[in-house]
């Protein structure tokens, strides 16, 4: 089974895929440029797959899997790549999705992201959020931002991840990478500890609960640059999500804190390139200007999109504006732009 899986992973990478899907009793499939495609017709033996997956988990991971019927862990094939694995039980046995993590570090130039994102890494304190659905490239964008900080200034960077994906070598910075379940029980515990570990930058792999979000906002206010992710697809939605996780009586105070500590929200999704094999990141960017801070403080988050539209000179852009630019420069097709747009009326329907 080890040789089979490693060969499937190699095949996935050679085809430019991002994920390998294995389900008991089903043929293996890979996500290649956004679409799921079969790799071969032979089905995966469920008993062998379960034995192999459990054999690659440590004792804590196995315990978590037995309690919750799903778990994330990292997997490495020497001289090939690292992988983030989600193993789970389903109707016909066990399944797993292997997400490919490039062995070579990525840079902001490699990703072709807007220049304003590099400027954001120059902040010494505050909160920067990178958001989007699963598989939208959030982790890759954050890795590129950490790499930029690592190459441009001296300091201590702490990352809290579940699991560790990109491994960062020390360049100008000292980097401490901690994995939930291996080095710490949860994000909140690790973040609370990080505040006593003299950090300059803290990356939180996922702001998933009240305690973690509260600690992240507090850390950003106390002079630390905090980078984090949320599973939201718009900048305004992200601000609402942060605020609404708190009890109603605390929300005015949180809005005030966020209006001063938030630096930016980068909401992104992957779009299929036109005329070539590959994906590109389409990003929406909200920068916390005095006008934006005032809207957040007053709870007028429904007006944030207007602020982004009028803030282009400062690097702000809405998702639909980005898609229009990518369509006009023929990076993506009109069909792809329409499919990924939020305000469909801004786009001519490709079938019209």
C-alpha cells in the first residue's frame, strides 16, 4: 500500500494536481486544476488503506481519530514533498485526502499577488486576516508572507498550525513552528503561551473559536503582528464573523478594538487560468484606513464594500473588480469570471 500511495502522489504531482482522494472501495482520484479526475480504474482496498493510514499516525493522532472519526496529520515522502492528510470514516470504510505542500518555499512574486500585500508584511503590530473556503490557497499566501518577513527583518516568528504544512528555515528570523496535537493541545493554549515567548510575529493557522479570536485580537493590540485565517469568503463577512463570535454585550468593545488593531483582510479564491493549465488567486483586499475603522467602530460593515471600491489608490479591491480585471487581461475566461463572481449582474452571462 505504501508504494501504491506514493506512486499515486507522484502521479498527482506530475499532472499538476493539488489533492489526492482515496476512498475505500473506490478508484483513486486527484484534483487537477480545480477538477476531480480518476487516476486509474483499480479500486482501493479498504482494509489495506485503513491499516496504512493508522500505521502513519502517532498514538495521539490515533486516539483523536478513534474519538472523532476524523483527524488531520502530516505525511512526508522523502525527496518528493510533504502532505497534509485528512483521514476520516465514511459509509464504506476509511477515506483520506492528501493535500500537496510544495517542498520549495513560495514567495509573493511566485504567487503573483498584489504589491500591497508585501507592504502589509512591514507592519510591526496588528491583525492581518487571510480568508477563503477550504482549498482557496490561504495557507500558501500566509507562507509567502511569512517568507517575506523572514527575509526582510530580524525577529521571532511563531507559527501555530494544524498540521504544520510549509517548513520555514531560519533566515533573518528565528522561527518556532508548533503543531496542534503534537506540540500543543489546541490553538488557544499555544497562542496564550506564545504571548510569553517574546514573539514579533504570530501565525495562527485557524481562528476557530471565541477564546482563540479573543487572544489574537488582544495580542494584535499589545504590539505583536498576528496573521490568521478564517473560512469566510468576503472581507466584510470576515469582520462580522470576528465581532459576532463575542456575546452581544461585548461587541461594542470588540468593534472598538478591531477598528484600531485590524490592518487588513485578504479574501481569496482560486480561479482557472484561460488557455493554460493552472490556477490563479483572485483576491479581495480591505485595508483599515480611518474611514474603514470608523465603519467598523459604528457597526456599519455593510458599507465596507463601498469603502473598498473608493479605496483603490490605497490598494483596496473587491472580488468582482478583481475578476473583471483578470477577465479583461485574458487571465481567465468570461465563463470563469461569471462563475466565481458575487454580483452576477456586473458580468455578461457567457451563455447570453
